C-alpha cells in the first residue's frame, strides 16, 4: 500500500498549498478506488484526496455500507488525518468500525476507526 500511495501522490494537483495527498479506498469486496487532492486558485472549488476516491467509488455504483477502509498519505514526512469535511463524508458512508489508515511518506502510519475520528457525529437525526 505504501508504494502505491507514493506513486499516486505524483498525480496530486496542489500548486497552491504544496501539500500533496493521495488516498486509496477499498470496498468490502476488494475493489480499489484512488483519489488525489485537486486544488484551484480560489481554494474553494477543489477536492480532497479522500473525497475524490469516495466520489469515484460512488460514481462506479458503490453504496453506503460497502466501504471497508481508506488509506491516506501526505507528502510532507508527517502523518495527517482527514479534514473535517472528509470526516463527515466518512461518517455518512462508512461503517463506524471502518478503518482509516493515515500514512506518512516515509511509510509509518496510524490507524483509526471512523468512530474514533468522529466522536461527536452530525448525522441525519440532527436535521430533524
């Protein structure tokens, strides 16, 4: 997974933040979906690597609850967790015990569950 994420980092379009991120999502049936962050000059219309992978999976017909894990790598030597927009998307589509594995570009990683990353969730019940 480390080498695959490192190769994928090369596809990131991050000329403004210089913070390349790559993500590989794996479904419960073993399919892989890749994503990278894509920025633009306005800084608002881009997408994070995690959501890019999720959107790709959804576009291919993957449904809520079919996601097994997501692997994320940033290219700055550190381990970084998903932003809160991505955490909300994970909360919406992944099971609470789904794995979120966060890698550094050196290969070290920390592993979390969706529940650990979203201790105070905002969901459909909050809209009532």
